[in-house]
C-alpha cells in the first residue's frame, strides 16, 4: 500500500458522494493504478451528517465548508457530488485553486453556466471530467466500440428513453429536485446521460424539437418549476435521426434506460435492466439464424471485463464508477481525461435546445444555444 | 352447415387477402355466429394468380375485375385487401352498390381521400369497418379494457414504436410500397395501427411535431417518394403526451411493435414479440412486490380467450383477423361495426398531420388537416 | 373447391376435437394439398353436445356411436381425440375397418396397450399417426433440423420440463384425468410430448430413474390414482444424459414447456412461452460476440415459415395442428406418416419405465418394459 | 477510520481471494460495522504472485506459508480461499490456533473430511462460516424471506440448475479442477450452492438418486476424475420433491443458475442472469391478472437494499460478498455466524449421497452418508 498517492476531496455526502467513495475504494483492487487514490476529506453543510458519512465511507477528515476542502494542499482532485445548481461555483473555485476537477452531471443548470465553467477549467489548464459514468458500464463501452468498428455500419436511427417513477407520488414534498434553478430539469437529469451516450456513439446533434410536461404542478404549496416528462426529435449532424424520452412519472419504472442504434448494417440495443447484456442484430449474419445475439458483455475480450469477475457473474451500477474513476486515475497526472467539461457543456447545449424548443414550440438548432452564450466567453 | 349465410367478396389475393380468408375460415369454429360467412368470390388483376389463390383459399370463384365482384348480388360484404392507393375507389363503388365494406388500413393515401370515402359509406348507410386488426389481439383488447377500468388511472404518457427491416436492403427493386401515391407512407403503413391503438386508449390527438427521413432515395433508378423512418411528438386532447416512431429500416427488427401507457396510477406495456402477454405495473400494488406483473393474456376472463385454446398455449397474428372479422360478423346485419371509416379517417388525419409537420418543420394541429379537407364534404 | 377429397371422421368433440377441426379447416389455406380434407362426421356420446360441436366446427353430420363413424364408407381417416383410455379400442377397430388412423397422444394408457394397437395398424397396413403436434411448431422443427445439421455437435445433455397448474386447486372434482385407467398419468400426458421431442432429436432412451408424487390424494372422496408431478434422470443410447420434469401442480405456470440440448459444439433452447423463437449458442461463433442468438423462427428459410405470415408476426398453438395435419394430408394416400404408432409405442415404453422406476425406486431399462410386453405381440 | 478493528488473513490470492478482498473493502462503506475489517495479510505459495496480489488488493503484507498467517497474533479471522482439497487442513489449523474461520465452499472434498473440520471448529468454539455467498444476493434473500412468510405456501417442488461451459473445450489442460482429490466435483462445486439454497428454503434432503457423466475423460494425458455433468432427483424430509442439475459442459452458458420453488399457494423463480429480479406467481392473486410478478428486488423494503443503490440501478456478483462478510462482521465477536460449518457439512453429505447414488445406481439416503462417517467423529 505504499507508493505514490493522489489526494481526493469529495464535495457532497449524498448518494453520489457514496458512489464515488465506492469507486475510489474499489478501483485499486480491480486495476493497476500508478497513483493510489486517497480520499482525504469530504465536505457537507450539515456537520453531523457529513461526519457520519466520513466515518461510513472510511474518509479521514471532513469539513462543513467546501471552500476549505478546495484550498487544502493535500487535495489534488476536487470531486463534486452536490446538486447541479452548485456545480459551477465549486468547479470554478477548484480550477482557480489549480485542482483537477471531477464534476457530477449535469455540469450546470444552463448552457451559459456550463460554458463558463468549461472555460474556467480550460483557462486554468486543470484536468477536468464530468460524471457520465454510464459510458463506463461494460456493455455500453462495448456498444461504442462495436459501432466504431462498424458493427452497425452507418448510423441511421438512435432511440433512447429513460423512465423512472421518482416523481409519481404527488405527496412528495417540494425539494431542490423540483426547483429549476437548483436541480436543473428532467431533460438534464436523465437526458444528459442519454445525450452523452448518443453523441458519443453517433456524433453531435444539430437540431431538436421537444415537448415537456409537468403533471403535478405544485408541491408543498410551491410551484414545481421543472419538467416531469420530456421528449425530443433529434437530427444529428451526420444526418441520422433520433428520438429521446425522459420521464420521472412512469409508474413501476424504477430506472429503465434503453438505448438503441440502427445503422445500415446492424442494430445494437442496450437495456439497463439487463446491464450485463448487449443485443446485436447483424444484417450480414446468416439469414437462417435471423435474429439478434444476446451478447453477455462480460467476455474477457470486452471492455473492463478482465478487471472484474468471471463471465456470467455480472456487475452492477457501482462498476460504472469504478471503471470511470479508474480510467481517470490511470491517466493521472498527464491526462487527457475524457469526457471532460467540453462534453459536459456540449450535452448541456442539447438539453437547453430541447428545453427552448419545448417552450417555443419550434425546432431549435443547438448552434442557436451555443451562439447566444458565446459572448460570455472571454 | 345449413343456416343463414353472409356472402363475402375479397378484393386482392396477396398476404392480406390470405389473412382475411383465414379469418373467415376460422371465425365460425371459434365463436357462435348468426350468419355463416361464405367467401364467394375473390378478385385480382392477374388471372392466373387469382385463380391459384381462389383454389388455395377454398373460394368458389374468382374474377379479374373488382367491379364485377362489387356488383355480384351474392356478395353482401366487399372486403378490400389491395394496396392503399386503390382503397378509396373500390370502397366508394361498393358503398354505391349498397354493399357493406371492410377495408384494410390505411383507409386511403390522404386525409381528403379518406374523408371522401368515409362520407360515401355514411351517405350510403352501409356498414363499414377498417382493418385495425391489432386491436383484436387479446392482449391489446385487454390493455384497452384495463385502461377503461382505471388500471393506470389518468393517462399521462403514451409511447409506441414499430420497427421493421422491410426497406433495409438497398437492392430491393422499386415497387408500389416506395410510391407515395400508391403505398401511402411508413407513417400510414405502420403508424396507422399505432395511432389507432393509442387514440382508442387515450383519446384523440390534438397536435403533432414530426420528422421523416428516407435513407435510400432511389431504387431501380426511380425516386423513392415515401419516408423510411418517421417519428412524432404528440399532444393528446386530454393533455397526455406521446412519442411515436415507425421505421422500416431497423436491421433485424422484423415487426417489433411496442405500446406503453403510463398513467398516474399504473403502467401497461404491450410488446408484439410477446403477443400473448401484457405487462402491468400497479402503483397501488404492495410495495414489497415492486415491479410489473407479466399477465398471460389468455385467462378465461380475458377478451377472446374462451374462443381459443387453454391458457398458456398462445395465439398468433392470425387470431387478430379471426377476432376482428368475428366481431363484425356477429353484428351482421344490424351493426354497429367498430372501428369504422370514421376512425379510419381520423387516424389518417393524424398521419397526415405528422407528414405535414415533418415537411414544414413545425407543430401541426390535426384540426388544420381536417378543416382544410372539410370543403370536400358535401 | 372441386378436386379430390379425403373424408375425415373425428372421434371426440372436446378441445382436441376442436383443435383438429381447426387444423383441417386451415391446412388447405396454408399449403398445396393433393386431396382436400373434408370432415364428414364427428362422434361423441352426448348427442346434444356433439350436435352443437358439429354446427360450430362446420361439420356436416354427427353420430353418438363411434363405431358407426368408423364403419362409414365416406370416412377415409379416423381421427381419435378422446381420452387416452379409449384410444386403443377405437384405433384397433378403425384399423380393422381398413381406415387410416390419427390418434392423439398418449397412444394408450400402458405400453402393452400401445404395442397392441401399434401391431394392429401394422398388421392392417393402414397409415397411422400419433398426435405429437409440438414437433410441428416451427421453432421445434427448426431445432430438430439444426441438430441434424450439426449445430450443437454431438448431443451430451438434454433437459426438458413441462409445468402446468392444472391440478393445483384441491377443490377440482374428480374426473377422468385423475383416474389412472382413463387419463394415463402426468408422465404420459405432459411427458409424452417431451419424450417424443427429445428422442426425435437425441435418439432412443436406454434407461431411467424416476420419482412421482401426488400431493392431493383424494378428490370428491375418490382416490386420485395419477401422479401430479414426476421427474426422471435419463440415459440415452448414445451416451447422452437427460433430465425431465412434468408437473401439473406448479402455480401460475399455465403450460410452460422448455427443452434444451447441449452438445459438444452448441446449445439450443426452446421455451414454449416464446414459441416463435429459438435460442442458439454456437461454440464456434466469434468469442467477442459470446452469448446466444435469439433466432426468430419465422424466416422464410425456416420450416413451415412460407406457409404462414411474414416474419415477426408470429403463429400460435394452432399452427402445430395445421402443420401436422398438413404434413399427413400431403402424403395421402401413399404415406409414409411420421411419427406413427411405432413412435407412439416407443414413447409409451419410456413413460412406463419412468412410472415403474418411481414405483420400484430403481433404474429401469426401457428394454425391460418392451421385453415384458413382447409376448403380447402375435 | 479510527475505532475498533478486526484483523483478517486471507489464504489464497486467486479469484476468490480477490472477491473476499473486495467484500472487506466495501462492507464498511455500505453498512455500520462495530469493528472495521483490516486485511492484514494474504498468503499464497507463489511469492511473486501473492506479492502482486497484496499490492493490488491493498493488503499490507503477504506470506508464502499459510501456517505463518494462521499463527499471526494480529489475525482474528482466517479466511480460506484456496482449492477445496486444502480447506480441511487449513481450517483445522486455524481452529486449533483459536481463530475464527471463514471457508469457501465446498467445505471439503468428502463428507468425512467436512464432518471432521466441522467437529474441529465446534470443539475449538471458534466462530465459523462457509462461503455460501449466493444466499446473500438480495433477490435470493428475498426469496427465502417470502417463503418463510408463506408466499408459496407449503413447498412441493424445487428445481435448480447450474449450467456453465467451463469444461467444454477439450484442449483445456489438466489442472486441479479435474482432480477429484483437489477440486471435489461438479456436484460439489456448483451443486453445493444449489443444495445450500434449496435446503435453506425447503429444509433437509432425505434421499437422492443421481447420475454423473464425464465426456472428456482425459486431459494432458491424465485421467479426469471429476464429473462434468450431474443431476439428481431429490426427496426432502418434508415430502417435497426436487430436481437438480449441475453441468460444466453447456456451451454458451457462462454461469446460468436458476432456482424455482412451487408451493401449494405460489411459485418463486430466481434466475442468476437477472440477479436483481425475482419472479413471483401468487395463486391468490386476482385471476384476471394471471401471471407472475417480476419483482425488482431492490425496493427499500428488501434485504440489503438500503445498503446499496436506488432501486433500478442493480448490484452484481460482488454484492453477495459484501453482504455476506458484512453479516459476519456485524456479529463479531459474539456471533452466531450463519451458515456455519455444520451447514457446510450437511451440504457435503447431500453432495456425497448424489455421488454415491450415481456410482451405485440406486437411491441413497443422506443418513447413510452421515452414519458411515460418524465413527470418525470423536
């Protein structure tokens, strides 16, 4: 356990803080890392709870003020696991302090904010990464690799949906998730993962037509300012077409994400409820075996498979954090880190285009969003 | 086999003609019908092939001219199984001859045409039905019944997709399916079923935003004038939102239809590849059994189940024709028949709104389509 | 509808009588048959019910006495759809009358009885077939074809189970199904299909070790004399090993049949609840696509596929009767018919070996059963 | 990270050593433990490899001699992750040294050996646990809880199978897994988990009838002395019946475990390839919802669910080690630990009864095995 270390500070002790702590604990077990991650401090406004979290996660110290965490000399990486509305300020401060920054998604609550923090890390020349951890699920990484290798040919159609029932119950009291300025939106919360994966695989989005609805418009006598369910038609720069849907109001759908790509040669389908599998229909396969292969995405030739268990045993959600943080740690300190804040901002631009399209009831080009925000850049 | 009979004439001997012949042959076996259907004649332009079809389907006579079929006094019902572009003319003639008319979907290749033929049958006071046979799959009928009984509560979200690979191969020569004036469109061919089922369950559609794409734009040196893949955002009159997708260019997706409805109480999901099942998530079910039920839609209490086999044995595509035609025959000669041409035209209006929206890149109200066409009505 | 005909008489008007009537009605629609089947008479002891069945199934006449049916000169084929305990007597009489015989499975209620009726049809030189219709499900036929073509290599392991809940409810009154002398046994009722399919694919069974249990031992104050649930270890003559289970006491398992074969090269899995699919794992497939293909067993290259609907539409239970009877009718009047009573008797021998093994708590060779019965043969 | 600690020594650095190291690393993150586990030493005969493993797993020290590990005063718990043939000697030595012992399954390579080591830990009054980690998969724990709560009623039928393709390739060179004296058998390797789960849920097994086969009988010119595929009929003391199958020769079946229980009220089905789900058919459920529920075994009311991620995210194989070791650590130092070596020996007795039954071709009572071994007990 000797050898070089990298000091981590985690901002936020909620579910995401726990997931990242898990990632740092497990990554060294699963792969050879040049620097061993050491989570040296965690921050949170509620001293009692953050202290309990520090004890639970095996973290040596805690602070109530994230500014203190950012300034600590033994912290090399600031890992931001707080609600979206706080990301930009913390990340900007961390960059200013010369720290590498890992930030949970969505990067911000507006494109302007996202672009600003992207610019901040780029100006500061610090390594930066955004928490698009679903990319690092083995089957999703395999899907990307297969697309790059031509398994589906030229991509024509992309469809993705993310259904949860998080907001179904109308008696859930108002909290930050229902507040547009803090929680962002369903488009950004669920959709940012979809858009990240889709653009990773099929290239940038040119324009969108969106719709949004909020069925329970008031909670705890406060107005709900986020969408509960949104969907969008998408045109990619490549000419491919897409459909996305994200809803937090689908009963008995706990977290059901699906992503399908149809190309001129083949089809690939990922369903999160079967996260160790990938369906592949190859148009050049023998016609008398017509159908799709259910690939068990755990073969030793598959991404991340050798790090984990023998084939057939299966990994869970946690593996995405281990693989993601492992990839970042492996490249410390030279980098590059991928996806970085540039992708975080690019995804945010698509989210904002959908939101604007839904509000204005028209097709919106992503370039409209980025152009409007560009004066902000120095 | 004595007793009252009803004389049927089938126009068209292709796959649909065969499917309807199957329906007439089997319906009397499965249910008590007041009048026994007798397919007395089938028509088709190619004498050799229609003669062979007549022999194969056990039909006593054939004619090459559908006008002759329509005029035969022993034909009570004209059942139209030809390409969409021919429906209106044949149905109008049949109505004029005082025949009941059953017409395959889509009813026509434009809303104006559909409205015109709807008006024709209504003026002639003849029974009329459109071939939305998927409604009569037991699991789809059960889905409708459960929604009516409140199983999902108030409908919020509807999503439907229909994926096939019919057009994937770019070497398929040009035929009527690629010709907008004859085959209609992918929106109408696949989408009309989706829209019929969705509006049956969730009420009328108010407006849509669509997109369409044709990836293989030329076949046999002729321009392909139909869409290969389309999708649409949908707002229902009730305030519910929907997303539809229909594509004939999804590799190794032979005919994969799914329809999901989320209400404020529950979720229902139908997948055609599992056509004897219906998934149901009940938000009021015990939380410790969180998940969905996979209903085997063959219980004796379910629609059409008693007509068929013991539970667990399963029916196929053919059952939808037997159930559909059985429902119509059971109501002969008083009627009513449902869904009739009015629904056929209403569905066509939504299809056309999607098509127009895709062309004009804007939200289109279904009322725009129907209003524009209304002067045509007498 | 002119042309040569073949006269059919169906003995029994229950579910099986209906299924066969369906088969005769549909087979001519789906395939070119040299002789058109004409069901000319149906028999049943209850005159009211058999008359109603005749009307429903579109059969021209009915009789209460099956002997009369057997003797009718316009009956070429006697199709026996009565309870197992009556098969031998009817089939023997039909053979004696020079009729071809189709008999539902199991062929008899003992091997001696089965052997005797097999000998009767062979002596009479009449065509004979036993109702192993599951073979004619397209996916099962495809499975057999693939095994013959080497898709799994040399068969090593076979596993089959058939789970239903027919007997779960202890308040179901006593009827013939609970009476060993009439209904046979669960081993024979469910297991005969499994054993037929398994031996068709993997060759004859040499010896078995079985167990049986009856959980509800009395109904309507009468002793239940059949097993509710049985299972068996199996050694095939080839050296392959098998496990079979058949139970009518598995709650919410309506008719869940699975059959899997593992060879030294590959694996094939059929699940009846997905009857239009076949899973195939090919050990020589690319390792980086590790997993099984879900073959949609409806491709035009697949058995029976061209007779039915376009790929993806799906057939149901009924298709097995259409395909089975179609195969027999196609070979009329020369034959051969396959599987015939010889296979019916061979399957019965395995069933009886399992029954004896369970009773005597020891491995039983199938040859013990057939040898013991052989003096009966003339 | 201060507070009381418990010192762990892991014997063996292979896959199981890694899995246990993972468990110790993660357990404190997921649950409140009175003593924090500290893996202080790992042992392995190959110094280079054990040193590398120690570095990878973050373990402070390593030794080549397990005896040294057992004697270290800072080791409270000896955790044995070596091949089965070595378990007894190491566990006996650990017990003699007064250490608590955790031992991977199967406990030994014979019942006599298992009974002897069970007796050793009982005589030494040390805490003891056997690695039946599959019990601690959330869905399996839920299955057990539901059975205890009456969800299936009185258990009638149990079926379990475990299919892998580990031994399919005939060119795999001989190693300890093919050597009966070191690796045990397929019955014990795969079957011990099945038997543990089944007896946990349905009570003890009375007698068995088994069969075994080895298809590739020689590797590297050495005789393979283990079974590749075995199956067994089972009678439980309660009167329930079971069927088990375990095979390492099923192509493209990486690790496909299923366990189903049918009672007089309901059915529960677990499939490892869907490890976050549990299927439940309740015979008292509404008949018009006939079918099974697919329970997402991650609801906050389910076993271990609160320790992990939000519902729908899913855990993998690793979670079973975390939950298992967490349960043991939580009860340190008072205990009790469950399942202990007594269950390890009881499972071994069933394995040995199956093996003996297969060899002697007769039903074997488990009591025969335990009685024969009892003179060995002091």
